């Protein structure tokens, strides 16, 4: 990942050659934080932290994105700058007293974030998370997850289950409180390669064929246009990618004209996908379905098709 441009290398080294900026890089290589959260952790003013973040972002060591009124920063999850960043951070002892204090303060800041988010969000959890995880991984089998997109990530449960198998993972949700809670739980589990973005499942902010695996957990049954959501998810899948859906059996049954499994198959077909497997299962006194599907043909423009409009 070396550069032939010596000026670029010198500029990158200069951008990181400052104690506060190194502390920021250590924190942001493990999780996503706002300027205010970082200012609290480092006990410095927000304008000063903002200047440091701007320099690091311009050097390519950080990514910046907005989520409603908040601006988040994190280290890149792929690319040359990530490799350079890892080499830089390897030069310092992560258990140095100052870095250890930063992590301890970050735990408190993130805990405060989670408490506020939990008050605003009625998170839908699995009735038995360990058994839920076992069943899902059993269905997926040994095939790697690769690049993962989790649509409607909620509290981040699917990322906690599938994230360890993924090369890179993104949790997307329309709810900012849900994303704050998911960040806390997933990054707190040590899954620093998981990112979070706010977005609409009917208009995903990703190019075609971007992901190896797309997951949707208990979102479609209450969606206004479930078939359209599947079609948009299919658009972001690579040709040999897999769509993983978990749904509440009873909720699908309430809106289906016949069997819930037949309803799911219709949604898949409208999105240009083949259902490889639909498995009903009971857990915690409730009924669920886990479904695996792959693309039958290119899903481009299916959202505007008459067939999809009729089934949405």
C-alpha cells in the first residue's frame, strides 16, 4: 500500500504527528464518535478538537459523515489509509496511561449515549439471543459473509451475530436513536470494522453490486412496501451474493392472503430473486421465519415495474 508520491507520505505523517491527533486516531480506529463526545473524552474544547479532526480528515485518516444534527468521525474501514493508520498506531503501546484513560472516559461517554438512545427507542430484541444466533449461523453455513449490509439494523443484533464473520459491515437505519444504541452495543463488543449510517431502505446510499450479504431483520412485516425494499436490497447485492431475511411469522400472516411462506416467495419473485430456503422456527413462545435468497437476474428497475407495484 506504499505511495510513489513522497509529498503525500510526508503530509500524512505531519497530520498525525501531534499527541492529541494520535489519541483521536486511537479512539476513532475502534468506534464512531461525534465532536462533542471526543471533546468530553479528551477534556478539550470542541473548536480545538474540530481543527484536529479536519486535518486528519484532509489527510485521509478519517471519514466524516452527518446524521441529522450530529457529525460523526471514524477511521476508514478499507483502503490504503487504513493500512497506514494501522502501521502508525502499532508504534505506540495501546496500554499507555493516557490512552488507557481515554478508553475509560470513552466507556462512560458511550454509556451515556446508550442510555439516552434507549429512552427514545423501544428496541425489538430477539427473545433468546444466543439461540437466535445459533439458528441463524446454522442456516448460513460455513460460507463467509464478506461485505455485509444490515438494513433496519435497530439495536445492531444482526451485526453482533454476523459481524465477526464479515470482512466489513454496515448497519443502516432511518432512526438516529437506533443507530446511537447500535453503535454502543456493536463497537462495545469489539467489532470496530462495523460502520453505521442513517438511510432509507427504499433508496439505499450504495452502488449496485456493493455487498456479498444483505440482511433484513424483522422489518418487512411492518413495511409499507416490502417487495420494493427487497428489490432495493437485491440491487446492492453482488451477482453471487445472498439476502438473509428474518421475519415474524404471525405479522406476515396478518397481511398475507394465504400462507406467510407463499407471501415471502411472492415478494422475492417480484424482486427478481429465488428463495433458496424458508425455515419457520419457534423461539421464546413466538413464531419466526428465516429466509435465504439469491438473485435470479439483475434487479435493476424492478422497483418501477408493474409487477412490483402490485405486490408492494
